[in-house]
C-alpha cells in the first residue's frame, strides 16, 4: 500500500497541484513572461524526487543525463508547432508529436547517457529553433491577455500533468532512460499550445512557443544539477541546490529576454 502511494498517488497529486498554479501564469502575464516562468522546473522536480526515493540517487542521476537532449527534442516540438499552427492546429499537433516520438526513439536507440553529449544536443536544437523563429520568421511576443478559467480547464491541466509524471515514476522500474524521457514528455507544452490557439489565435500560440523555447533551458539546468548533485549530496540537498540554480538561471533569462522582441 505504501509502495503504491509513493509510486503513483503522491506524484500524481503533487504534479497536478503544481501545474494548476504555474500554467495559469502564461496567459495572465503575456507570452514573454509567462512562457519563461511556465517552463521553470516544476513537475520534473516531483518526478525525480520520487524516482530517487524508489530507485536511489544514482539511478535518478543516470535518468537525468538524457533530460537535456530530450528537452532539445521538446524544443523541436515547439518549433514545428509554431511553424505549422497557422495552417492547422491538428496538423501542427500531429506532426509535432510524431517528430517527438521519432527523435525520442533515436535517443533511446543510441543510448544517450552522457550528460555532456546531452547538453550539446540541446544547445544545437535551441540555437536552430530560436534563431529560425527570432531571425527568420520574425515571431513577436504577445502582451497580457484576459483569460476566464473554468474549473474543468484547470482540472484537466492538472490531471494531464499528474498522469505523465506518474508514468515517468512508474517507468523507473523498467529503465532509467525511459524514465528520463517521459519526465519531460511535452504534455503540458502541447496542452498549452492548443489552449493558446483556441483562446487567442495562432499568433499568440507562436509567440508563446518562442518564449517557451527560450525558457525551457532552465529545466535542463535543473536536470544537469541533480545529475551531479544527487550522488554527492543526496535527494534533499541536491534538489534544493539544483532548483535554486535553475531559478537564478531563469532570472538571467528574464534580463536577456527583455532585450528581445
């Protein structure tokens, strides 16, 4: 009974509560601010704490090694959605998810477990995607919008996050790489994109995607932190220090982001 609680119920509840709070910020504060704060480490913190509790700090450290590379795949997901959403939301979502599946499969096949290689993959994906949206497509950010949140919308967002993180924790019983991949499955990214399109149109969703591409790197910083700190300092200290570093990095992103369109 306790094992079921630790592996499924608690991760589900905590992830759902966190997402309900942070995903609202995107529309409330506009794409430039919301896109960055919406990608600050949240559900990944819950996922890796419980992965470490279930399988140990060393296992969690190994699982975290693939996260930066997988975030690079998420960046490509956002890029493709932003480029295709003006044609069709369904087309954008299908192509983006199909590309995510294929690229994630490649990471699994090639066993990307070296943290430095993982970081290089992320950086290449980030530079390509952000440059295309910022310099080639010239995607502008959008300002504040007014959103009326229904209880159903908030609950659905929370449920989606809870399910994905629970799957990630349960996969730690099978493979550290699979667990790391699913810890950053783009469930919240895709739901945010779809909601943005439905409520504010493709232009707003594209601006949101650009900001999320820029801000998602803070999650990579967190994963890199726990990769090195979990084995050396344990779950509590490793989590706290890594999260603080990622928050500082997010603040740095804010200062840089203000200079961009």
